[in-house]
C-alpha cells in the first residue's frame, strides 16, 4: 500500500513528454485525424474500432456541450471516411455529476445523431458511485433507441443482478473486469473470483442471446468466451472480442486469424494527459508498469 502511494506520488514528477512518449501505443493522439488514421489501419487488418473522446467528470456544462460536438464530428467523420467504427461515451463527461437530466439529453442527442448514420453508441461504466444512475439512463434510452449498449464490470458484486435484469430487454453488453479502485463491500478483490464472475456474466448474457463484447486481454478470460461460444453454438455475428489499443497485439491477431470479430478501443483527444494521470491514481499497479517501462526495469 505504501509502495503504491509512493508510485502515484512520483508519477506527476515524470516529464510530460516522457509520459506522452510512453502513452503513444495506447492513445491515438490529440486530434480526431490521429484517431481516423489509427482506425483506418485497424480496419485494414480486419479489426473493428470504437472511438473514445478522452475526458470525464465535467465540471461545467460547457465542457459537456463541447464533448457532444466532438462526438458529432467523430460520427460525421466515421461516416465520411467509411470506417468500420462506432463510439463509446462516458456519462460524467456528458454532465452526469452536474445534472442527470442534462446528461440524459446529451446522450440522447449523440445517440440520435449516430442513428442517423446507422451507427452505434456504447455507454461506458465508471466508478461505482455512478453505476445505478448510468443503468437508469441506459434503460430510459433503450426504450427509445436500438443503437445503444452498456458496459458491465465483472468485479462488482452487483453485476450478476444487473445482467440478469438487463438480459430481459436483449441488451447489447460490453463486459469487462473493471479498473476503478473500489471497497471490498462493493467489488471482488480476488482475481480468480473476478475471472469466474466474468465467465458467469458472459454465460448469463450469451444464453439469453444478447450481443456481447467480451472485453479482456486476459487469455484465461478470453478462453471462457471461446468455450461459451462453442458450447452455445454461436455464430460470429452474435459476439465480439474487445481490446484496448496497444495491448497484447499478439492475442488480438490470434483471435482475428481464428475468424472472431474483434474491436479495438481507440482513445484520443486533448485530455490525454489528465486522463492518464487520473487512471494512474486510480490504479497504482498500472503506474508501476509505466515506471518500469520508462526506466527499463525488469
């Protein structure tokens, strides 16, 4: 615990250009064109993508309104460039912590815009303080739109109940492990339990014939996905694997070569540095890996 705190304390002292250099494989860049170039290259490799405009926890409504415009431009560009790509949005970036109804209207505008292009919007899940509100917003939007999905985090103790409820409406899921630091009362801490819960959530969703994005870089978890796909006799159009940009590209290629749909999460935008620092504070283990990479530790 003390070591983790020291790691987090040290990270802001690392020069920004070094952090930027290290983050290059994982962040497309500061501009939409950077993201477009990245997605185009992924598409050439037979890989789908989702764009994420970096930013969260807006403090002013103007920030959220600017984010809406950023997503409008992203959707327009995806359409114009004929990219095989959708978008992922964070509710706190769109004003969830300011005014839930304001956030709902922003989400609605983005989803309607995507609908006009026959595109899709994934509503990301953030820390557990937001979970109930995000699910409530999603369920409202799901009654109006077909082109919207949600994220469920396998480490949360509540997630099985959430999935059991959401499969009733044939929800489109992204299921991931979860990255935010949560109290043990809220989240499982044991890696094996998290993996097993991930598999249980997958089974619950896939058995209900919900479309699922199996979002993991852990080959043990991806194997559970492959096992369920085989056992349930699913076609490749009924699920996909999802991975972050720059992470385990070998496993990514293996899955694609085996004929599975795979989507890469492509973050971009001017908030890359602040986003990275927040993530490092939330998960000191990642910070430790970055410091090892920067200084060449083994």
